[in-house]
C-alpha cells in the first residue's frame, strides 16, 4: 500500500493490484508486437514472391515458355485468397484492441483502487 499526500488529499494505492494490471498491459502489448511482426513478415513474403514473378515474366533472357509460365503463376498468385495474411491482420486488430483496453483498464484501475479522501 502506498500513501501519497498532495494538495489536501490522501491517495492510497494498492500496489499489488496495480502491478498485476501493469503486467497484463505489458503482456497485451507484447502480443500486439508479435502480431504486427507476423503481419509484416507475411506481407514481405507475398510482395517478394510477386516481385520475383513479375521480374521473371518480363525477363527477355528467359524463353517464351518460362515467361508465360511466370505470367500464369503471377496471375494465380494475385488471384489466390491470402487467408493467412487476412487472419494475421484480424489477430493484429484484436491484439491492438486488447492492448488499448489494458492501458485504459490500468489507468482506471489505479483511480478506482486508489482511495481519495479529503482531510
């Protein structure tokens, strides 16, 4: 328990509960960072494959069959459903909301746990 005196007020804080809320907020933020890294990695992989197929389809040093195969693969790649990427983005959005909620709860928890009394 911490006691703070300020401007005719005494504020009592339960440090154990505040530490628990801070730990929850830190875990939520770590989950958010991990989800963001996963989304970025998947986007980089998709972009790299797209660029490679574009390069192959426009490379004049390759034969006609290889270029056409690359064009077909590029069309298939662009048309396919990026389910893992969409799932990762949804996970990132949920983690962001959870982290924001943890930050808000941590702030209001300190206010709610703290007992404010005028003396």
